C-alpha cells in the first residue's frame, strides 16, 4: 500500500481561502484547493503565479492570422493567379475576413488545448480519487490536498497541521493494493 | 460588517435569480437530477418520436435531392436563391443568441446568464449544424462540397478567396468549431459532477471519459477560467463577424435592395432577436417539463424579453432606414425594389415581417407582458416566423423583380423546399432532446456562482 498525500475538508469558500493562505504561509508548495466552482481570490491565497496560457493563445492567434493572410496571398498571387472580374491579384482588403476567422480559430484551439496542457488533462487517475468522500467536491464540498511530493511533507505533521487550521474529515490518500 | 437585516446587493440579486432556500447541494441535485432521472418523462418520448419522424423526412428529402439535383426545388430564373438560402440565414441567425448569452454577457458580468447559457450554447450548436446543411446541399453536386476548402489537389485548383461565399464558409465553419469548443469547455466541470454522482459503472466511465479527469483543484480552475474568458473574448467579435459576413453575400452584389451598407449591423441585430426568440421558446418548454421554474425564473424571461425589445427596435429602425435611403438615393431601381416589397405581389410577406418583428415586441415595454408566460411563448414563436419572413423578403422579393421587367417571374416553393425545411427541425430537436436527456441543461458550476456565499469576499466589499 502506497500513500500519496493528505486531504482535509473545509466548510465553505471563506474557510477554504483562509486555509489556503495558512498553508501557503507555512511553506507548502505542492498543494491544491478543490471546489465545485472557481473561487474569487484563490490564486493569491495559494500564492499562484499568473497563468501563462495567455501567451500560448496570443502566439496561436498570431500564427492563425499570418497563416490566413499568407495562404490567400500565396493562392492568388503565386499559385493560381486568375483574373476574376478584374479584381487585383493581391486584393488585401478582401483577405481581412479569412485572416480574422483563422486568427479566431487558431486562438480557440490554443485556449482549449493549451488549457488541457497546463492542467495535465486528460488524466484519469489521480490520488485524490482514492478517497470516496472526495467525490462530493464536484457538488458541494471544499477540500485541500497536500501531496507527498511536497518537500515539507510529513504525514503526521501535515495531519495535525490541517486539523489545527480547521480541516475536518482528514484522510490519508492510499491505493487499494 | 453587515447588519443581519440589511441585505447586500449581491444577496438581493441572488434572491431574484434563485428564489427560495437554494444552496450548493440543492442546485446540484436539481440540475444533475434531470439527466439522472430513472424514468424518462412521457413528454420527452412524444417529442423525441416527433423529432425522429421529422428527421426521417429530412433524410429522405435530402437523399432525393442528391439523387435528382436542385431541380426538385422551386428555384427558377431569376430567383436562383430560394428557401435553401433563407433557411441557412435563418438557422445561423438563431445560433447567434447562444454566443451572445455565453460570451458577451459573460464579459459584461451579467451573471443572470448562468442559468440559460448552457441551454443557449447547445441551441447554437444544433442551429449551426442545421444551417451548414444548406450550403452543403445547395451546391447540387454534394460530393465535391470539399472544394470549398483550400486543399492542394491534382487539378491545381483553389477557391476564390476574394468571394464572399468563401468568406461565409470560413466564418460559419469557424463559428461552429469555436462554439463547440466553448460548449465543451463549459461542460467539463459538470461532466465531472455527473461522473462523481453516477450510480452505474457504465455511466461513470462514459461521463468520466469526457470529464477528462477533472478534479476541481484551483490549479486547474486558474487555467480553466482564463481559457473560458479568452474564448468569450474571441467569440464576441466572431459572432458579430459571422452574420456580417453572411450579409456580405448579399451586400457585395449589385442587386437593388441588397447593395446596402446597413446590412451587416442589421443582420446581426436580427440574428440576436431571432435567437432570443428561440431560447425563450425552448426554455419555457424545458422549465415546465422538468420543473425548473426556480432556476430559470421569470426574472430570466423578463431580461430576455428586454433584449428582444431592444433588438426588435433595432431591426425596425433598419427597415425604415432602408426605405429612407431608397428614396433619398434617387435611384429608380432602388426605390422600386422597396416599393415592390411593401406593395408588390408578395406584400403579405413584407407585412408579416413588420407585424412580427416591429409591432409584436412593442408589448415588451410593459412588465406584465414580459412576465406573462403564455404571451411570451406565443411571441417567441412569432419572432421566429417574422425573422423567416425577413429573409424571404430579402431573398425572394428582391430577386423576383430586378432591372428588366422582361426577366421578372414569380417564385413558388415545391414540396421539397418545405420538407427539407421542416426536416431540419427534426435534426435540431433530435439533437436538442438527446442533450436534455443526458447532459445538464443548466451549468451546475456557474449556477452556483450566483449564490452570494460562493464569493468569499461578499459582505466586505459593499
């Protein structure tokens, strides 16, 4: 049987935010706060840096726009220059729409797949799923998890610390073997 | 500190949007309870049977169309664009309200949208699928529809990127893809809820697969929220661009009545107007059948009616401005095109449009009509009838009499025009009913954000 970390339950978003602040101040780094919905102010309480996803989306959007404009220019100026009702081959105002659409399309892919990459999902197995009570977190429960990979991790100390800051239902995450 | 007797603004808002004693637990139970129902309601089976019958009509008609060609439609010379284009524009327009609700109202932090956004986004998805059918089949030779795409081929042939029809293809295709991504991203936390509540192993596996292993940690929410915000941000100009591009199919031509610069904003306003009509129709039925009147409340219907009043007035303004410009331009063809709309052989189409889109929404100035459910239900259907006639006016009435009287003709739809249009309702409702049966129709995670206790700072700021 292996252990993976400790989870503790808190009553509401206010308690969860305060718990996050205390865990952050105690020097833990590999912990997470689980809730049924995103909680305002939690990033600061946990001491998280700003998400880098914006850069990914920006780069993808720029790529899409350049690709869209380049594709149209290449088609009508180089590959297949065809005179249609006397329109100029390099009719750049007419390229604005497809350039824009491809920018949006690429940004959207960047946003969704970038989000999946940063969140490491799909990931169907995670130690927190070993707890049965934890499943309420997608409905109405608020949990903190501290993982064994944290340099300050010590099972007894973490358990008493979580108890001290008001956690209930403290549980050690263990697999079934 | 807050006095017990004085309620904060957030609490007053929440009481209107989620009346009664609702909390995180009851919200989950009520919303997730619908797809978890053991016994499917009889009304669902009746509607599903009807939808499947219409879908069969659709499949048969489209099959015959592909076999026989577009000659089975009523299109003629000069009306080369008939019901297929009318229906395409109509369905795309309906989709717009979904994106407006999910993206634009999200950016404006209108959290009343949280009760109806899932619903509206799903409507968008299926409406855009129905819309995409028409450009697909009206090309006649459907097996070469992929020529729309810039794919390298042995013929060395490329689409004409300077043509509005190709812009349109790119715009609608992008719109569908982005709407699908937005919808699915919003669903991930709710799929995790259904996974965690699933009673059978099969359900847990299926919902679990699509939930991607979501565990609601803030390290996930952080990136998730940013992705969601950016999707809302890019969907906003996208949705405004889509119907503008659709309108440029008409506006870049030289046909009197089409060649006007007012088309893009006018089409966008009309699209939002018709889309809210459809959201209203669907949500009135769903809240009744599934007893969700405490989640999709009169307050929500009232706000939707207000948006319909606004956009209805905008299209009314556009109709009158078109007439003014037709007269002011001094162009005989332009003036004739508009007089012909109102007083020509298809006068009934024009006045049906004016009645449904301009007269009917005026009742929404009064609160009692905005909160009268049978009235709202009937008007929401009239709105979409009116918007269908608007496209009929633009497409058929404009084309049937253009420059030379010798080239004029009347247009008559055939049974196949009708059956394919009716059939798309089968396509739409089959998809929509399956969604109602298996997925949460209200966003569970977002509905909770309306409750004041979801914000750890409530009571401190105000």
